[in-house]
C-alpha cells in the first residue's frame, strides 16, 4: 500500500482549499506561479526585467509594451488560481 496520495484535479475548482489539505504543495505552487508572473524578489522578475531593459535599449517600445500587457493579464490568472487554492471552499469534496 502506497503512502502517497495521488491528486489529479480535472478542473481548477478542484484545487479549492488544497492549501489546508496539502500545505507544502500549495506553497510551492504559489511560489512557482509568482516567479513566473515576475514578482520582484523571485527569479522570474529578473529575467523579465533584463529582457525589457534590452528591448527598450534597442528601441522596441511596442514589443516591450506588449510584454508588459500580457504579463499583467497572466498575473491576474495566477493570482486567481492562488485565491482558489487558499480561500475557496470545496463543496464537492472531489479531492
């Protein structure tokens, strides 16, 4: 008998309240998503910042503007998923 529990959610709402069930997984996923979003103390920020500095230095202002817009949109969805993981209630008990 395996001690590991397999969690394979099909929909995003199935991740509701996983922050209280599997705290380490939820924290690691949160840090990963914040890094991808480009939040300043994490490594993803420095990657995006250096790319934007290079684009602005080469006078590709429109491309830099597009990257900022699309990163802002993606950040909204990452924060939405974090909110679901920690603050939404799972009423179906699917996990």
